[in-house]
């Protein structure tokens, strides 16, 4: 690592995320220090690593407590802290606390994070940069009359949403003008109860879109590049199951137009590091034909994401290392014209759940864990698991991600099927059978699906 | 709650964690921080007394001896003489011999073990967080004195952010039984196979 870098970096995360951050640190010559809970203190991925015990297994008293995390980073003499994804990664308080205590937060500046974390300011910013929005109200609605006016102008059905909302709460649908008053007041009341903020805005309810997102990377000097899009339409309850790049249905014109606007938006907010803009690919104006669809901005995730390896495999870049470098003050090592996106990449998230029993969580000991063949680097597995690893009940159920690259989508599907069939996971139930069913299905292979149902898997 | 002591300003007070090892009581740090002023060998400690201070992000937390613990310090934190020793959650502050002072340990663990020894118990099939009611304001699934039947929901176990209903029944349990005691508290972390309900046959 060149001069002006971090020597010790605190990893404020666990499992697969911590293992990925540490791998980048090893490459950059940085010493990672893991903050761990009691449940993870002896996990295989912490072997031979420096650790600080944060608290008991329960996340609220370990990974989710910013005081413990920053104090631990400080006493471990770390000059940087990486939040990974999940847990505190989008918490501006953690970013601000790091700044206060002389620790570089590996992520965007706290104010960029706070701006994109608020619903209508984020949408305003995106619109000004030229991104297309989901039609709806201009910001929060003052009263029922304003709600009626906005709903009639937009066209039914519409969705009322809490300004400070999340997790599906404070949301109500109105399909007719008579339902507006009820939907507006109910959404507002629920928003006060859940978030202490009754402000509500409105969007057109777009059913049956696809989820497409764009990966961006920025340095402190206003240089921004995109690393292509990812199609994450295969979901269950808003949890992504399969991601791929390129999107098999997005038109080249819509792709290029949105890439340019996404880069402008990233520049305008003074963003630094890796981020993702999430879009709904909406084909309601083209009779369900996604190849004529429009990408409509939903939100920006101000962090690296679970599915970032999809873009790494396609571009050959190491996004994690690049993110650490730019947050240490370095310039982006690459320019847009030198980023070549090659072939087709698919990622499957393997969870310790039983898909044939309502996705019942299946924690416990993984007695045998054997990885698939790497096929000359075209198959990659990101994991923290090894034979004998015990999946603790406290955290989410991801045990590994399998990522494959090939020249075409068909070949990538074939390669993924081969990889999943040759993997061995014994001791816990996994979602591998579900992935094989999806990959084999006509609906998936011919792109006849949207976010409402899993292709090739019964609802 | 801010308090002052010997010219030091403490933003809060926290009880040290305690764990019994071979008849000795080990006082441990409740969270990460810089430890100062840990008790030295030979000192007598009693419940509620100060047993060190923890600096967390520039503010001081007073560490006190938890309820029911008293005794003589027989071993100290290995770096006690450092001005500021970084400690993680669960690191040793001091080791106490409760028998070295009259009126040593009082009740600690063991209560639930006594209640379950030899008796009929229902054990959770899942490990996770235990809830005895369907939502925070609802009636509990079972109360002491209730008669429960095979298949009846008796608890929710939260595993990986998902709530799972756990129902009564299993090998060696009668089709109906009366609830004698609930052995865990709302929100406790439980392991698969832990005893949850103490039962009496009808």
C-alpha cells in the first residue's frame, strides 16, 4: 500500500462480510481487527485475526451498538472503520461518531448518507440529476385535499408512504378517489405510531416491475464511474435471491441514459466510495414489454452491497479494495473508458433455510462443506463457512454466495447449475434445491417474471 | 445519571458481569473500554462497591460489584498497573473468593436447574430468542396452572429474524400436562433442548 493509507482497519461486521473486508485488507497490506460478538468469538473466519469482543450474541448489544463499535476500534488503535453492509452500514450516527473520534469511516460522508437516507430529499436530488422518478406527489402532502389532488393528477392506483418509513410500515394503497382519505389518514397514523413522524407522500403504485440497480464508485475529487447494472428481480419478501448482470431485458438506450444520470447524481451529492442506485424497471407504459421499459429511481444504498461480486466478476475490478483506497484519499485508479464489462454473471445466495418448509430457518452445525470447482476462476464462492461451522441463531441465514461468469446467459446458467450440484453442504437445510428449480424453469430462462413471484418456484 | 466521586465525573454506572469458575467469582467487563483502577489483590469487595472505571469514547462509567457478590480479591487484572488498559466484553477485572469473607455468595444460577431436576419439562426444539406471547401486549400462550395439550402453541422462538411457533409435545411427554413454572424470561436467548416449562402430569 502506498503512503497515506491505513495501517489498521476495524471491521464492524461479521461472517461473510467480515471475511470479504479482511481479504481486501490482506491485499492492501492493512491489518484488519474484527469486532466480534460472543457468538462469533471462535468462528473459523476469525482464526489468526486480531479481535475485540463487543458483547453478547444479540446484535443490539454488539454489532448494532455504535458506542461499543467505535470504542473498540479506538482501543484497537485502528485509524479506519469499515461497516460492510447490514447492521450499522447506513447509520449516519456511526459515520459522525467515527469522524469525532479521529477514525476514517470507509463510506460516504455523513451528510451524503443522511441526504440519501431521507425519502423526498433523495428523490428531489435524483430528479435534478436527470433520473426518472416514479410519478407522484411533489414531496410530502399537506392534507387530504392535497392528497386527492395529487392522486387524481397521477392516476390510480396510488400508494401513500411514510416519509420516515421503512420495512413496509406506514404504507396504504388507494385504488379509487373514495379510498384516498382513508388511505392517507391511516398511513399517517401508522407512521406516527411507528416512526414518530406522520408526514406522508404519494407514488403511483406500479405492480409487476423488475428490480435493476446501478453500481457506482466515486473518489473525493469528483471522479465517478459506473460498473454496470445488476438485475435482482428474483426476490422473496423483498429479499434478493439471485442477481445477474447484464439485465437480460434492459434496452441499451435506457441503460446508457440512466448510467449518465446516475453518475451526475453521485457527483452532485459529493459521494465518496461505493454506492448503488436502485431502480424499478417499469413496463406499464409498454404493455409489459420490459425491453421498452423505463428505469425509475427508488433509492440509493450508501454502502457496498451483498451482491457486489456480480459487478466485480464482470469488470475484473476489486470494488472492496477500491472503496478502501478512495476513502483513504486516493484517486480512482481507473477511468470509465478502461472499464470493460465482459460476459454474463449470475450470483445465487445460499441461505440456511428449508425452502420446502416455508423457508424455515435451519441453524446448527454444518458438518461437511465442500466448495465447487473454480473452473479457471469463472466460479467464485464468498463465504465464512467451513466444515464444523455452527450457524448461530442470532443473525441472518446467508451461508455463502456462488458467483459464476460465462460468455452468455445460457452458459452462465449451465455453469451455475454445475457448481450448485457439485457443492456439498451437510448438517443444515439450504436453499440450493430452490435455486436449481429456478435455474431450470422456463420462466427464468425466457425472462417471463417480475418481482411479484419467484420463477419456477411455487408461491 | 451523572455522579461525582473523588473529583471524578461518571456519566453512568454499570454492574460488572460475574461468572462462577471452580468456586471463585470472576468479575468481567460489561462492554469494551479503557479500564482503570481495577481492585488489587487482598482487597475486600461487597455488592454495590466500585470495582473500577471504564472509559468509553471519552466519558467515564463507574463499574460496581453486582448484587449478591462479596469476597476477597485473590487475583487481579494482569495489567492493573497500566493507567488505561483496553478491555473487551467479558475480559477479567478481578477474581474474588467468596468464602474468604463471611456471608459470601448468595443466590446466583441454579434456581432453574433445581426446578427441573427429575421433573417433567417441555424443551424447546429450536434455539433462538424466547417469547411467551404472540405480541408484546397480548396474553401469554400459557400461564402457571394451565393445562396444555399436544399441538398447542406454547412459545414463539425468534430465529434469524423469523418468528417460529413452538408447540407442546414430544417423546416422553403425556398428551396433557399442567404448567408448574415457566423457567425462562421473556426475551431470553435459548438453545435447542433447553427446558422452558416445568410440568406436572395430570
